């Protein structure tokens, strides 16, 4: 018997997240594990009068590609791929793994070569999205492999996934509309701030967001969702950060990531596990050492780390930063073939200062403004760490 939440998800994705209209070309992508979800969205797209184009990958193709492809093939971008990025009006991608560790033995240089080749295509995709010419959404299919990564049974993981998307509610669209209203107030606060400083265990980092646009993510481009994000000023990040959770990219897990920033760029990078891979990705291109995204996780229905960035970056009470490509609609200008989100715990007594005044403490924004003339908490003068550049990758 089909899970009724799949049809409910399809309706939300087609009519709320992507807002499909008659005559639009919508690309629907995923592995064969997503077949029932793809079929449900396909039906909704047809009902909306759109033209769905389905792209389904069988198990193992990516593994075969990285093990077998020549450097020339890794650099190759087909005219079909370029045309689709220019022509689709909407793009929906279902995540869901047969094996979450399938690429862990791929040499970092091969992955970096492919990421570099994809840079212009990724930039154009983001550019069209920023112009409003392309709607896109990324979502998750519950699978055995992803459930195992999250240390749950499949049934538990299904409940986790669908509850995080508010699909347990009678009217999930109304629930997401309420999220949008709540997050609008947070965005309004952040829009008034020029400088943010994060102070927590082994972390003292300052970023400039002056002149940048904050966006409330409420189920349109990621599903589930729940964050407010922007693109930091490229040359102004300074200080140190130690990420609380493993940083996962392309199936690789890097733990205890410690970064030092000066002049907007990473000048030192270390990790307890996966350090060579971390440094290889930082050397991917000129933009890989600069932050392209800075965001607060605001979905308090997500509290457990699952090794899946779609959920983990939304954990209520966390902050995440992405090295590499910025979203142009935020005003961010950084261009890179990399976009690697890393998550920082803030529920441990950490504080965030906006223009010197505390605005966030222990995982929550301080929503009540202090009385006029009341004393406010101010951050002490920041310490700027100067360190050598990391060794180049081998």
C-alpha cells in the first residue's frame, strides 16, 4: 500500500514549492529509488498543465563514472546539459542513496576536476534562479542507506523526513505559510545589521553582511526547509571557527573542521579526519576559500544530526556557512565550483552579536527588544589570528 504522505508531498512540491504553471517545462530528477515519488510529482505536473521531463539514474552510475572516466571525460559538459539549464522553467531533484559511501575512495583530485568543469553550468543555474527565470527544489526520499546514516530504522526515518516537512499536518501548505511569516520577522531584523560576530567554543568569527539581502527559506527551494541565509561580503570575514558537526561533501566525511579567516579567505584549514580532502577542495579554484553563504537553521522540528545536509543545515539552533559559490539573489558575488555547507552548534551557550549587540543566544533569537535606554550586552574586542597558509594538495 502506497504511503499517502508521498502524494501529499507531491502536491506541496508541485503547487507550493515550484508553483508550476501551464506550459512550463519542469525537469524531475532522481535515482530509481525515487520512482514512486517521481511518478506522484509527474502526475501533479501534468494536472497543472506543465510539461514534465524525467531523468532517472540507476544504481552505480556515479561510481562507474569516477572510476572509469578519463580526465577529458571528467571535464566534458554536454550540449544537452547546457541546453537544459537554459530551457527548464523548474527543476526538482530527489535525493536518496543506495550507498551513501559509494564515492569515499574516489581520489579528491578527480572530484575537484569535475567540480571545476561544472562551475560555469552551476553559475548559470544560480544566475537564472536569481533572475526569477527558474524555480528549483531539492528534496529527500527516505531510503535504507540514508536511514542507516541517521542511525534510524527505515520506518523511523520516514517519520523523521515527513515530519520535518510538516507532512504530518492536515494542511502542510498552511504550516509552511506560517513558517514564512515567522521567518520574515527574523529576516527583517537581520536586514538592519551590517556586521555579525559569532562567539562560542573555539569560535570567534566576524562576517560583514552590509548591503546584502537576507532570504527566508520556507519550503520553496529546499524541502524540508527552515532557514534564513545571505551571501557575506567577500573580503571581510575574519577570525576562527571550529565546526561542531562532521562536514560531508560528495560522500566524504571530514570531522572537527577548524578554519582561520583573514581578509575574507581561509588562511589555515585543519581537520581530525579528512584533512587532505578538505584542503584539496579549498584549492579547487579561486573562490573556494571564500564564504558564499551564511545562514541560521530555524526548523525546530529537526533536532537530530543525520549526516544529510538537506536536514542538518536546517536544525533549529544551528548556523551554517558554505565555502564557495554564492547565491546571486543575496547580492553575493563569489563564484566557485564548490558549495560546501558546514554546520556550527549554537545551542551550547554560543552568542551572536549584531553590530555589537547580542541578538541570539543558546540557539534562539532574542525576539524581545530591550526597553529604550536599557544596557545591552556587547562583545569584547575581537582577536584576529594570523597563521600561515595550508600546504598545497598533493
